[in-house]
C-alpha cells in the first residue's frame, strides 16, 4: 500500500474539515465530569443510546459528590438501557470516589491520572483531554481504527499503533479536530460492512482496493471537489544559463 504524501494528508483533512466545519462529539454533557461519565458509558454502546439515558442521570448528579450520594443501585437503574450497565455503574461510583479523594472532586487534565480511574482507558482519557480541555489528542475507537487502516492514512495492528501513526502524519492545524472528523467519517461514510464510497469526499485519496463506486465516479467527484490534481509537484529544471553578448557566446550571424 502506497503511503500518503504530506500533501495528500493535508488534502484528506481539508476535505473532511470542509464537510464538518465545527468538529464536536455527539455525546451530550454538561461539564468535564459528565463528559467523563458519558464516555465511560459509551464503551461498547452507541452515542445515541448513551444520550437517551444520561439526561435523567445528569439532572440528578452532575458532580462526583452528587453521583456518590446517588449510589450504585440508583445509577444502574438510570443507565440500565446501556450495555454492561451494572459494571459501568460500579465504575462510575468508584471513579467519583477517587476524584473526590485524590483530585479534590475535579477531573484531572493529565492522561496518566485519568487512566488510573476505574473504567477509563487510553481512548476515554484522550476523548476527555480533547473535548473537555482542548488538547490535540486523537482517541482511536473502532471507527478510527477502521478508517486509519482501510484508507491507508495510518495503518496499524493495534489502536495504539494507529494513534501513533495519526499523531505522526496529521498536520498540527488539524490535530484538535482530527478525532471528530475521523470518527464521524467512519460512523456515517466509511462504515464497517459497506463503505459509502459514492458519497465519500476522500475516495480518490483512499487506498482501499474494494471501493463501492466505479473509478470514473470517484474521479469525477474528486474533480468537482478540487480542480487541482493531487499529484506531487515535480521539481522544475533550472533553465540553462544564457551566455551574455559580452562573452562572445552568442549565435553567429549568418554568412552571406
């Protein structure tokens, strides 16, 4: 698989950013704590499903102290429509207690501290750092893992390898929004079972060999998006120096 050039990577993100100028999570939250809880609940669940359950929960508990007072059984009852709800309720109560005991009731802005919280892994920590604190982190979930590998943008055998690949190739100006653009692209366009290549804004850049649209359609769409062909600019040869008249190197006049 041919690697993306720097120009192609920049164009890849430019198009995704143009399709979603304001990148943001689809999870609903009130503050960093409720964001943390929502992301913990979203593991192996959809954002839509989490958003259905959390309004009632957050109306009662929007801080670690209130969540702890609510208790594990009540939390479990409120989020019972979400997969693994009992384990998640247990983790939410445990992380609320740890936030109070070790962080003064606030969500830490350090990855290592976040990852020590029950139910919080690297992906969850990256989401909180990015969304709550504006850090340019890239959280790799199943959607981003698929997009990174399928497109060839950042192939890797593990989520960490894909994350490191994305960190290495993503231009600085796109890093803060990269997580959102990639996850939404994977969720709605580059879907697991059948990617929607006919409407994909980056299909001509993608290295996927089993596209679901004819090459002619993909080329036409790319042409409509950008008139400039995506090829590396060739180095122009410097013109040969022209001899000056004074050097006597000019062309001789024709003889009679």
